[in-house]
């Protein structure tokens, strides 16, 4: 009579598997019974049962039917739901992740989102993931959508901790037609164009506005340091001002003047 069960534990040093039978028994499956092939945690198998005085119930002639954890991962992929996996290693391409013993892979590009990167203690921790693809039995994971939500929370908490008048040296994140965004850790403050230029911008043509933005982009290159002061704060964003007469701001103003913009 045959039974069905799944590999629930690998006892490598004793060279056998523990099979959790679907009828509620634990059965031992010796490596030697497999003729060199291997099973992994979650493999669903069909087998015959023999009684042993020394070991109790033993599995004979096992045949793999599938993998219960792979089936769970496929459901997670279909439903776009999260899973919890254990990060147990890393190679050049990314991180090795175990889902209840089923080996998955987290590519480097899927382990980051903007400023959020894996920390040094990322390995040997349980983390949340999404499944983005399964080909044959290869499972690829991502953390991008989870990190995106984390970053939103971090930014909101960071902005809530700021106070008007707080001064910091930040780096240019981006330049828009209405001003320059200056990073503060994970959030960014807007240095409005009215604080940068001594000019009336109302009534300018689209061509003139584009020309000004091009000059600002040349001077306020991404990553350039700017000393700014927090001005106004609301729940989700904040604005900053600057002193044009101190460095590094003074040098920026000199460059803007050289390009024909009055500061």
C-alpha cells in the first residue's frame, strides 16, 4: 500500500530524511533508497511503507510528485502576496533566500529601492519578499515594492522630526522649473526659484523659462552640496531657504551670475 507525504527535515549527518505522511505519521527515508538523487524540504512524494525494528516506519521506492513550498510560492506569485524568507547567503549576483527550506534567489537589483540598500546584517535574518517570477523550479524574489512603502514611512517620520530654522548641508537631488530639491537624509526640501534668483519670473515665455532651467541644471548638478535652512513644513513635504553669502552657496551664486542669472 502506498502513502503520500512531504520531506519535512533533512538529517544529513545520519543520511536520512524525515517524511511527514499525509495520514499523520513520520516516516524515515534513507539516502541509500534514492540511488544518488536528492530531495529537498517540501518535496511531495509517494512511497511504500516498511516496518523496521530499529528505525520504525521507513519509506521505500519514493516517487516525487511536486513540492508543497513551490506550490505556495506559485500562489504568492499569482496573488502578489508577501512571503517571509530567511537570507542565508550571498553571491556576486544577489542573495540566497530559503522559504521553508526551498531555495530562492533575490537579485541585487531587486534588493534595493532608491536610497534604501540592504544593511550589513541583512544576511542571517528573516525578511519579507514578493515573488516576481518562477521558471521551471527557479524562484526569483524582489523587495522593491516593500522598500517603496518603507521609504514613504521613513520620509514622513523624518519630516515630522524637523523644525523651522534647522540648518543642514544637503545634496542636490533634482532641478525643476520651480526650484531645486535638496536632500536631507531620505527626504528632500524645495529651494524655490524665487529664493535663488532676483528676477520677476511671471510673464516669461516658455522658451525663457526653459533656458533658466537649463542653466540651473548646469550649476545645481546632482550631488552638489548646498547649505540650507528649513522654512515651512507640512505633513508630507517641506521647503528650505539659503544664505547666498556663505559657502558653498556663494560659489553657486557666482556661477549663476556668470551664466547671466542675477542672484
